[in-house]
C-alpha cells in the first residue's frame, strides 16, 4: 500500500493481499534487482563486505597476479567501494589499478580526458606532488592550485590526473585513491601519461 519496496520477508508475508494483485502482466526488472542488490550490499558491515568480495579479488579471473593483491589495501578501500557497488563483481574494476603494475587501458576514458593542456596539468601535478604532504586534503589542495594557476576548476583538472593514475574517468574518490596508491606510484603514472601525450 505504500512505496516501500525493501522489507523483511515476514513483513512482506504479513502485508500481502491476493486481492491487491493486478492482472497486468508481470516482468523481470533487472535494473530494480540491481538497485535492490546494492541496498543489501550497503547494509553489510565492512568486514562482511570484504569477506563477500574475496572470491572476486583472489580468484583465477582477476586481472592482476595473485602475489600483487594486498588484502590490507582492499580493506582500506572497502568502505569507499561498498557505497558504489551494486554487484560484488563491480569491485574488480574499481580497485584493479592498485594491484596492477600500470593502470588499465581504457581508450574512451583516455580520449575524453587527455585533451587541451592535459600534458601541462600532468607535468604540474607531478612537480607539485614531489614535495606535497601525502594526505587527502593536501592532495586536493595541490590539484586545486594547479587548476587555479590555469584558471580551471577542480573538475576540469581532475580528469587527466584520474585517468593517468587509475586508467578510468570514474571510480573511487581520486584523492583517497592517490593517498593509498602512494607518492612513488602516483608520480610514475603521472609522468608516464604525460610522456605518452608528448
């Protein structure tokens, strides 16, 4: 009788009325099922989420070598990934760049982000990162300063940095990702992307 769709089974059984079932044909709504699944995933505790993701992160089909997977890194990222996950398998492309030697190649993301003065942004961010404090707040401020020097907002300067480091235009929050990835690997990826653009 209301718009509430996710209920405990005992409440569903209690509220069900056969006379309220409409004669219109039913259909399987995969998008709604995916949304429901995301709700259930977000309701898990973080340790439950980590345990549920383990088969996708340690199985034979992962894009990284088994020895390159670090469960402590995933545990750090898990709260960020959990809020963005509708299927447990979604975590693999969200975190693969942490466990691969290089960011994955996503040409549509590269083409969209690496235009204009992307090489200058990458060079300036790499130079600024050498001496920056390696915290989320400091990294955000560093990129804001790189953008301000070009008269650009954070969203515009963030795109080439995100693609250079993570390989994709969307994913986990950028500055948290940089903090976990570490200074050395971040600099290596920023410089490699800039060199590719030259």
